[in-house]
C-alpha cells in the first residue's frame, strides 16, 4: 500500500515526530511518500532506517485558500504517484481535499490550532474552509476529545467520518531513557520542556515561572529543547530576567529521549494544545508534569498528577504547582511512575499504528470495493 503524506511543513515538530514513529511501527509493507507545502524537510532525520520513505517536493503557492495553480499541481502529483491513501495534515494542507478523487482514499488529520486560533475562537474563513474540505474527505482523524467535539459541532463532520485516534510513542525507548535519570542528591533540579518555539507554546510564560522559582531556591536549572522563530526573543527575555546562566537552549534535536532523562519535572505552558506528543514522551520517561489546562492535557495525565494543572492565565498558580513538584522527591517519583504506567496502557505507538492501519485499509479504494462486494 502506498501512502502520500502532505504536511504544511516537514520541519521538526509534533506531527512530524508522530509520523516518524508511525512509519517505523507500521512496518515495511507500506510505502510512504512525503511532501511539504513549504518545501522544508528537516524531519527526514527522524525517520527510522526500517521505513520505506521517499520525499516528493511540490510547487505550491501561498495565498488564496483554493488556488487553481495549486490544484493543477496537486492533481498532477496524485496522477503520477497513484497513492492508495492521501493523508493531509492540518490547515496548511487542507487544500488538497479539492484535488483528491475517488481513485485515492483521503484521510485528513487535524492536530489543533496555531497562535491565531483556539477551540473557542476560530477564524470564520477557516471554519467554512474546513467544512467544505471535510465533506470531500473519506475520514477526518483527531487525537483529542476536545477536537472531536469541535469537529462534530463546529466543522460539522459526520460521525461516520470522524476517527478519534490518540497519539502514541515508543514507550520502551522513553522508559529506558528515564531509567538512566541521575538520583544524585547534590545536583541541581532540572525543569524541562520540549517543543517548537512558536508564539502559542508560550515559553515566555515558562521563563517567568522559572524565574520566580529560581529566586526562591538556587538549585534549579531550565532545559528547553526545540527551535523556532521565538527563540531570539526568549533568549533576550532570559537575559532580562537575569536567568541566562540557569537556562539551556538545546535547540532542535532528532533524538529527544536523552533530554527527558536529564529532567526532574516537565512543564507545558502553552495557550493551546490538544494531545501534545511532548507530554506523552515526558510521561513515558517517568516524569511528573505541571501544565496549563488546555485540550486533553488534564485527562491524559495520571489522576494523581491532575491537581498540578493550572488555568491558562494563572502564572502564579502554575509556579506554585511546579514548585510543589520540585520540593518533594517522593512525590515526583510516585507521579512519574503513574504517568509512565498510563502511557504504556493508553498511548503506546503499536496501538496507534494499529488504529491508523485500520483506517488506511478501510478507506483505500480497492479495499472499499472488496468490502462492498
């Protein structure tokens, strides 16, 4: 089976890390062709050697929602590649729905919103665009219950097309990395976070929270893994707060598991998330988390960790919760173990791959016809 994946970007991010894990878990009997609307392919470094992958550049123009030039390019690629299934990811690739034809099954995946949208505050143009595009798709996949509700109530996706499919990670790999975490009593405690440095991720909020905690105790460090357009401003804010010597900007990394092993607590401070892969990775690594109450974050955490989730705009409350985790080693160990067990039970990559494969087999045209017969 050949799958054509179209991303708004194939730079390193959550959707791209999920794809890399999926490509490895789905096995060698699937061929994956990857295209990016912005012609960026840095996430190629994440792909496991066992996966059958080919990159296919495209000539896409930004601007109008549905461009005739783009539709011609997309139709040409679909005719040349003849994939069994087309997978489009997020708003940046939704335009492909208008080029897909019945000879190809079309799965669209929505992961959440950028800085200009939230579940309760969406751009009207995008709402209508999604409604039109999703009528043409064979299935719409969402990784969170909140997005499932939005898809049903706002985008008007028919229940028969909607597929709730949680994200997953290689739990054994992250658990192994977490087992290597140092237990030395005299080392500084490390707060960590992983993600693209975009405005909605609100690493500025994390810097302020960390600065308040560091002023109370001198044994803290902050580890930020990721890169993006906000990094220069964040480095300047760290200098302004006087914490530059306490903050490590590790940049984008193709292998993040060793960085979770250096952390004692994970922090997620976004304005908008749905089912963040970084949180699942941190939980699989045996970490407790302090987080903003966005998307499915609270429901994803183990029950004992849920009291450490704060309202989005409550920086003082978030600092208090994170401080409580840092102040109690036994609590961190207990919550981290419960989080790891929850990921192993609910968010393993093999379960995720099984769900995606069943969707592919369901919507691939040849398999659809055999099912009808």
